[in-house]
């Protein structure tokens, strides 16, 4: 089970910090990730992070995105700075086993709306 928080309405150039807490089948060495789905578009990968802190970002994500996690609380964060209207989307957290490329659990999504 994943619970995502932190979305909202923000002006262009602003910042948000999304968070997502995992429970249930989650294992401490699972990878945690963020995806997003903009209106009328397919869901796309944003970033992932291992329990050891190794992160990976989509090539399309600009420098203003930073993923981090708190292993003690099974929580992943996405700090997004310098937001633009193109970042408007529903942001989803997800988790996968370290040995698999398939994400087995998804959060409900949190809406980020960036106004110009």
C-alpha cells in the first residue's frame, strides 16, 4: 500500500515536495519511484531510487527534480523546483523488487497543477 501526498496548485517557478509512504508487502530493499501522467498523455517514468540511495532520472526530467528516501520510514520524496506548466500532471509513486523491473504497487496519485 502506498500513500502519496504533497500535490497542489503552484505558480510557475515555484516548488513542491511530494512524499509517499509504503507499507504492507513493501520490503526495505525495494526500489521506490515516481511516475507522472499529464492530461492527454501516457504515464511516464520520472525517477527511482534504491535503498542505498542510488538514483536514476528520466532524460526528459530537468535538473529541478530530486528524489530521496527515508528508509526508516519507508518513505520516498520528490522535490520539484522551478516548476513550469508542462509539469502539470498526476504524480504517482510506485515500488518494485530490486530483482525485477516490474512495479508491483502504485499509489493513488497526487495532482500537481502549475499555473502560468
